[in-house]
């Protein structure tokens, strides 16, 4: 769904919990009840943006709920610590993923999540599906995904120098109780924010009433920011964000169970710890020739499985880290804007394994990858009725394998996209990108110290993306459509036994149709998407597609909301996944089993009592009809009789209360 479809996410004012804080991106005060709809998509786009208003509307507990209205975005697994995001059918590790601009290097274990993040920390999420600008960062094979966390300025009300909010939430399915508190303010030239959340709960049940193995909740998340801004607009900021999930999960965290195979316990401890530390400089008083970004960041994800008390008697610790940064400047020129600069990263992936039962030697493996990139992206009006964006980047890499062997590579990437207003009602747009992704770290849980790297080196990964789109407005309605394609060549698919240089070609094709309208107090939108994915020219399967893609198919999504005259906000959404027949049987090499479709409906109401200032009450019914299903993007559904997939939670009632002070 493009910007032209973002009715709720760009519409202002769904939740008084964000009161009258100023959203500087959209230039609108939150908390008002007039809903507006942009009539023309922005430059580069094809961009999907979930703003703070959209987050307040959906109140997401995890990533699947955050992207609930996007038919081209799927999230697999019912457990947040093993959820993965797929954009146009492409798994997020093939996107340039950032949190507050900091690169994320999270190839830890293919059975757990790629980027564990708490939506409660977020101000917005932006997706560039397929075609991404050069300044989105390196490795944007299938696009880019940028998360932005909250700032004190997003939460402070006008003329307020100190504030806070406390939220308590209860989910009946699993008896999940979460508490969060945020304190924020400004004192002279200083600005600060502190946020902390804890959530705990028992096992959840699926639509048939069966317990979902390993689905307990034990989550800690926090965000701290401090900034200093001089009178002349020089702004320095230090932020620290951390999310910890520590609970027993299915032995393979994205799978309910494997039928047969080697005997393993049904669950094992998973302690997943992700950290993001960023030091940045920018200016709030830019000039035409001085609007810089200086950023130095550290991001890391550590996963620890302590099986010393289980029959498997082993411990495994994997860690991925990234030291990265950017130096760039935006130039406002007479013909448009130029953003040019340099970015870099130094990534490491390592694995420590200890076999306590067999008494074998401890095993340590490590790969390293560094990259320096230079980029330039132009955004301009190409005429009174057209916008154009184009850019290029060059990347230079150095790689070190587990055996100490080294490899250096370099390559060029380019992109172009634009849109043209054929009439005041009809806009057409198109975009293309060629991306040199180069070398990639292998997932650290399959790193092998005995690997022999080929003398000619690992083949660099490249990708090509294209889209064509149009939107048409008539009255208060907008209809739009898009066709898209992504080809990723020589995507690294290393295997512990097969070696470090295995590769796969990935292809995704699809189209999307949408319609929406808004009125004073409400909106409605619907979107349909068809996504076909292939691996080496045949239908995709979730085993070979680890870190790459997944069987997808057809999706239909609806979302609606309306605020009554008394201030009560009512809304809901529906997702329909249709039966999908184009699957692959790895045993016969022919067509596999049909993936069953499902229909899931959710509803909510939200109210701020006039007698209790700054209090917001919310009630939700999720999975209203108690549908028993596994999300289409969940691993293993095509392996009938071999894999028991993780099913989604059945009907639940979620209640929350938030108060500002």
C-alpha cells in the first residue's frame, strides 16, 4: 500500500494518549479528530509509512499487528522472538534495516527473529519496498526498512517542559500483563526521555483451544535518550535502546515441532538480547548548503541457549555486532535536493558451542565483514507536474572467513524513480534499481570452523527491482494499483555441512490494488495483493527460503475506523489469506500440498472520559471468530506430516489504560 492509500496512518488524531504533541513529519497536531487523506503520493513512492497516528490506531503488541493493514507485508510466527517480516515476499534480511539510522546486523539463528523490536518504542516505521534510494544504506537488495523511536519532542505538549505517561495492558489469551512508564522533558538546552516496559504471561492458546508451545511472555524493553541543542541549532544526541526476551521457546523457535528426526526436548531456553547505541549530530537550523548528518552507532544481538539441564546437554551462544556510521549533507539547490555522503560498517558474527554430553572440544567460529560506501541521491521537481528521484552508490568490502581467508569486492548500485500527474486526479509512477549487495555474513548458528572457502571467493549478491504504479482520485475516494518484481541473484545460502559458498537465485513477482476513502471522523480502506515467489526458478519453499523468501499467494485486507460525536473511537480490520496451491514438494520435485486460507477479524473501541483528564481506555477483541490458523509467512506449512507449524493465538480480549501526567 502506497502513500496514497495511507488513510489512517497519515490521518491525524486517533488517540488522545498522544495528546497534542506535534508530529513534525506530517505537520499536524495529534489528538484532533478530523481525518485527512493525502491525494498524491510523495516522491519515491511506493513508500509505505506507518506513522505515530497509525501506531496509536492499531496499538500493536508485535510486528504482525503493526503491519496489519499492508497486503504486501507479511509477518511469520505467532511468537515475537521468532517473527520475520516479508516485504513483497522478500525476507527482511535482504533489506537495509535501520533503527534510528543505525544499521542492524541480526543474522543470528534462522529459527528466531531477525530484528526483535517492541512497537511501544516506535514513533514510525518506513518501508521502501523493492526500489530504495541510495541513502537508505548498503545491502538494500529488496528495499529498505527504517524504524524510528520516540523523542521527547514527540511526547511533550506545547509549553510543557516535563511530562510522563503510564500504561497498563492485559490480554486474556495467556494472561499477559504489561506495564510501561515514560518520563521526558527539557531543561534549558537539554532534552531527555526514559522509557521502560515489562510484559509477562503464560502460554497462549490457538483457535482450537490447544496451547501454543513455547508461547509464554517475558519481555523487557527500554529506551533512553539525552540531547543537547545550542542556541544556533547544533544538536547532539545520545540514545540507548535495548530489548530482552528470556523464555522457554519451541526447540526450533519458529516451529511447533518436527515429526520424527533426532529426538530433542519440546522446548529450550532462549535468551535474546538486542542493543542499539547511537551518537549523532544534526542541526535544527539548516541552511541551503549545511544540513548534515553525523552518526556513530553500535548495534548487537546476542542469543544464548542453555541446554545444560536438558537431554541435549549443550550450550550455544551466538552474537552479531555492527559498528557503523554515516557522514552526509543535504544540499538545497535551485533545481532540487542533493543528499551526498559516506557510510560504513564493520560487522562480526560469531558462535560459541559446547557439547556437555559428548565431552567434545568447544567450538568457536567467526566471520567478519566491513564496508565503506559513498552515495548521492537527488530529489527534484522535473516540471510543474512531475517529481524525480535518482541516485547511485559505490561500496567497497573486505571479508574474513572462519578459516582466516580474506576476500575483497566492490560494486556499483543505482536507482531511479519518478511520478507524473497526468491530470489533477490521475498520477502514474515507476521506479527501477540495480543493487550490488556484495558479500554477506552467514547466520552464526551454522558457522563451521572447518569450512574451506573457494579459491575464487564467494560470488557477490546483486538484485534488480522494478515497479509501475498509478492512483486515481474521484470525489473522496482513491483507487490505486502497482505491479512489482524483484530478482536477487547469488543470494548467499551457506550451510554447516555443504559449505560457505552455497547460493540461491530468488525471484518475487506481484501486483497490488487498493481503494480508500476518508470523511470527517473516519476512514475506510481495502487492499488486495498477489505475490508469487520462486527459488532457482521453481516455487519457493520455507526450508530453502530461510533468510530469503516464503510461499505467499493472495491477500485481502480491510481497515475501518470512526469517531462518534461523544469521542468514542470504533474500528477494526480483517485479513483474508486465500488457499495457495503453487507450493513445492522437495521429495518429488513437483507440486506440494495446498496451503489453507484463513480469515481473521479484529475490532476495538477507545474512549477518553471527559471527567478524567488525559486518560485513555481501550478494549480490543482480536481473532473475533476464533480462527485456527498459521500465518502464511510462518515456516513449514508445506511440509505436511513432517512439521507442525506455530499457530496464531485464538480469540482474546485486550484491555488497556494509559494516563498522561
